[in-house]
C-alpha cells in the first residue's frame, strides 16, 4: 500500500513539476471566444467543467488557452482587451486594460 501511495504522489508530481518549469509570459491580447463545457466522468455524480479562452495577440496570432479558475473565466467578456499572462497553454491571469462592452 505504501508503494501505491508513493507511486501516486510521483505520478501527480511529475506533471506539476513540468508545468512549473514552463516560464510565464505575457502579451497584449483581445478575448475573442469563451467556451465552457461540462461533461460526466466515471458516472453521473462526477461532473467536470473545462474552461477555454481564445485570444488574439498584437501579431494577429490566435491562441486558445485553458484556465482552471472559474472566477477568471466568468470575469472575462468577449472583446476585453488586456495583458494575458500564460504558462504553457494555461491562462494564469488577465489584466483588463480596456473593456469594449
């Protein structure tokens, strides 16, 4: 049982370690799409929601990013302009500089 627990800890630690090795970077961007999907995992009682934000940067590159923060997802609106802070393909923060609502 101890080996199983240690194996689980190592299994969880490796992706987290790789994630934190990726540098944070930031760039000006505009939110162009928000997608929220809820799906069932391993039975009806286990529901998972994924949040994706699509932005376009100053170089007109379209980038789709996951976020694990539902509050961040809900605070953004299509058309918001600001500084996207990302790590890998994950949106960590969005500093709104102009709101086109």
